[in-house]
């Protein structure tokens, strides 16, 4: 399953997917230094914001000659993720030019049945409305083993592009399985987040005074 979003990011419940919000946030904060002004989020429209296709598909439509997408399969030069000489997607940051940059990360446990996933939230007590300020311990993570495949996020992609006075954020993720119901929530925390504890157990906290 792949979910793609732009400035019209969804607000669906996501009690099983907080780790993704942290992952995307860390990637985003590492990239925003490229642009002079902060991101501004407001209502947009689905379709092709900044000529990037938001359609739940990795590849640009063959009928379009100007739009881009995550990969350029069959449409050379129109994918924004970096590739090696063999055409494989490369993890890391891809500085496309002064106005756009892309980021791709693959989960180290991708497709590994029985691997321990250290990025799982501990129990069902982690809520979107929790205060995660520095003095709190409301978001707890632990090495709980293997979670349901429908909740295992395998790939995460981010794309930042400056156009005029606006900076667009576009992102997408995959899960290992589409079995059952699941929801993905993307959240942007301008103050940043950090972890405390060990690899096996700890807390995720925000640098700001509130969540």
C-alpha cells in the first residue's frame, strides 16, 4: 500500500503509525535548511501540485509530458528519487537543484519475517493528543518483536520543492501488507523530536513546550 500526500495532508487516526510521523519529521527537519523560508501549510488541491503526480502510483503517467513522480520507469528523467547505475533507487538525500530535494528511506527490517523491529510503540497508550513535551513520557517505544504486516512501514519518501513564495512538501509511504484496516497519519513538528533511553526501550519527546 502506498499513501501519498501534499499540503492537503490527511488527519486520519493513526495509533499504529506514530513511528512514521517521527521518521518523516526527522527527514524533513534535515532538509528544510535548503530553503530560506519556513514551510506554510494550507489547503491545496489533489492532482499535480508543482507538476508532481499525487495518484497512488510510483510512475508518471505516460500521457503527460511534464509531470514527475517518485520513479521514472518508462519515462526517463521524470523520477525524483536518486538511482544508481543499474537503475536501483538509492537511500538518502537527493539534491535535485536549488529549489527541490528528495529523501528516500527503506526500513532495515523490510521483508524480514522474525526480525526485531526497534521502532514500535509500546502498547496502545500513544495518542495523537498526548503532550510530548520534554518533561513527559507519554510516547514509549520498545522492541516488541514483529508487528502485523499491515502496520510494518517499509518505505518512506519525501519531496520538497520551492515554487515562488511557497515551499511544497509531498510524501508517500508503503506498508508490507494491505490486509485489514489501517490508517497513516503525517504530522509536522517544527520544534523537532528526539528519543531518550536505549535501543530496546525509551521515549519519544518533542523539543517544544507542547505536543
